[in-house]
């Protein structure tokens, strides 16, 4: 966006009529700035096109078989997530029991004999 704004700013600047000898140099400088800016804008469009082409294969139409397979995978994922939650709960219970056992052992060791 800034490159196109730069281009329009360069085009808006008119050569000063008071300096006739420098007018040709000024015009040549403006011309080179315009060419450089247009080349940069062209490069940006090329990069944008490359990005669009790279992303296109990912967005292909789906088939009923692919949709069915995706649903199976989602269901399998949900089952696995539920199993992981159950296992996490079991691990938490085991950790609590171990903590209680360690507490009891420490209490017994702290008692005078």
C-alpha cells in the first residue's frame, strides 16, 4: 500500500518552472523513481501470486468419502480425548494417594521412639 502511495506522491510532484536547467534532471529523477516503485509493486504482486498458488492446493473440494473419513477421524479423536481425561483423573488419584502415604511415613519418622 505504501509503494502505490509513494508512486502517486511522485506523480503529483511537478517540476519547478523557475529552474529550467534543472527541470530535465528533475524529470529524469522522477522517471527513475517511478520505474523503481513500479518494479517493487510488480515484485510484490508476484510474491502475492506465489502465495496464492501455494495455498490453492490446500483448498480443494472434498468428496463424500473424504468427508466420511474426516468424521471417523473426529470421532476417534473425541474418544481418545475422553480416554486421556479418564487416565489423567486416575493419575491424579494415584498422586494424591502417594502424597498421603508420604505424609504418613514422614509423620511416623518424626514421632519419638
